C-alpha cells in the first residue's frame, strides 16, 4: 500500500514520497518507490477534475471543483491564440497537478536482447516477441490477432487499435513470419482452424486463446532466467515500453 503525501506542496517530489531504487543494470528501469509516480498523480488529477466538472454541470455535486484549473487557465482555453509559426509552450493545467519529467526511452544492448530471445521456450513466444519488436503495437492488439489478419506475402498484419477500434495494417519483419509459421506447424491439427480463429493459443492442454496475463507470465519466466527486474520493460508495447539500442 502506498503511503500518504507527507511533504510540502512546493516540492516536486512531494507527490511521490520515497526514493526509487537504482536502475536495473539490464533493463534500465528504476526500482519502484513507496509513493505514487508523478505520471500516476497527474492522471488521477485529470480524472478527478473531470469527475467533479461533470457533476457540477449536472447539478449533482459541489459547486466548486476541489481540483481547479490553474489561475492562468480559468478564463481561456489552452493555446487559444497560438501562432502556427511558433512552437508550443508548455502551460500548466491543474492547480494541484505535478510536473511530469520527460522520460528517455529505455533500451537494452543487442547481446542482452539475444539472451532474452534465447531464454524464450517456444516458437510461439519467439514469434510474439519478434512481432512486438518489429511492429510496435500494443500487447493487447497483437494478442487479438486472427488468421485473416495475417498477410505473410505482404509482410503485414492487421490490428484493431485500442482507442479508436479501427483496423490498421502494420508492417512486420520477415523473421516474425518465419517464427509464426514454425509455431503454426507445431500446433497443426491441435487448434481450431478458420480465418476468424485466434492466432495465439496456450501451449498447455486444453488449448485456449492466449490472454494478456498469460503473455505477461511468459516474460516473467524470461526474467527469472536473465535476473532482470522487469524484463517486460525491454519490449516496445506501451504496456511494457522500451526499445532496443
């Protein structure tokens, strides 16, 4: 359980009491502290401010929002008179909203990535990692792939975007399709056939479509082999973000 905020409001670290540990030597991800991260606090502030704005307008809540906008923003919308020739100035939104530092994408060396790939125990896991690295789609988007969404001849896969629910074709590497074909041959005759059937299935019987938590467990097993803090941080999907160097 996270601790309550205990320091002054003027401190930028007051929203996350407790220091994070040293970054992991493999993934570059810092250890979690005992407080909330600034990004988590900023997200919560946005949600709460919108919640109270809705009930104020509906007449079912307090007249004054306990999470008000910054005084410089109350009488106008952000960038109301922005000049297209100028850059975008950073404006404060909420009065109690913390500053979120700009994060540099984490990366792992190629030899560490090769160790990760070698630690994967099946053709399915290698195909998943190859698609995630080469396409950059979200974990849930790739796990929702169907047979009709795979076009090896064009080296494209069609994913349903998480926010808009729109179908989008994404290019993938040739290696990813090779591992996918090896995985399909391995499970030939053991899973339902059809264009609308899921591509990814569990390796244990009874066969079931692979879900998010089972895929995350795959990286936890690789983590145990490499001894990293969170091996999911070495991959590109936004649920497990980072890049290769």
